[in-house]
C-alpha cells in the first residue's frame, strides 16, 4: 500500500516540478506539442487535390504569449506514396489573414487544420486515397528567430 502511495506522489511531484521548470522558459522553449491530442485526416480526390483536416494541440507553459508557424513534415504523409512537400501552417489565404498561431500564456490551444493542396508530379486523373495520422511523428514550430522540433518517440 505504501509503495502505491509513494509511486503516486512521485508521479505528481514530477509533473508539478516539470511544469514549474517550463514556466521559466521563454518563446518557443515554453511550448509543448501534445502528440496525444493532435490528429489529422487526409483525403486525395480524383483531381489530385489533397484535403487535410483535423487539429494540432499545443501548450504554452510560459508567462508570455507566443506566436509561431507550424511545419507538418512530408514524412508523416508516407502512406500517400506521392510526391508532396512540407505543409506550413497557418496557410496564408489573403493579405489580411494572420500568418501566425498565437497562444496566450499558460494556455492549451487546439489549432484547427483545414487545407487543400495540389499534389505535385501527378498525372490526372488519379486514384482517390484517404487515411489518418493518429500520431504525428514530427512537427516543427518556427518564429522569427527560433525553431523547435518535436519528434514522437
């Protein structure tokens, strides 16, 4: 019984200490990517347009707001077996759209992903393909002067 209580206390202390340490970090170093709360669904239509929908979730442990862009790496789309490039989010739609994701201090944010991208090197018509990425293997966040990559292990 005492062993179970000790394990429970040790786990909770580790989580609290880890969160306190992260709160002293600045910029992208205070951001954590939530692998378990992020998921993407992909579909390629007969015209070669790739539709990506889902959400990616981040936690800002810092005391300042953080703005950044996200790179979804092409390696996560391996099952498409097509020539694709990395996807940068947010996608700039027009001159008025915000080109950064902004997370307030001490907040968890789920960013909705809903993009269409023409696949390169395709001969039309193509076969329809669909799939999902339940665990994103690698994602990079970038700001004006920082870059941080998260890899699922």
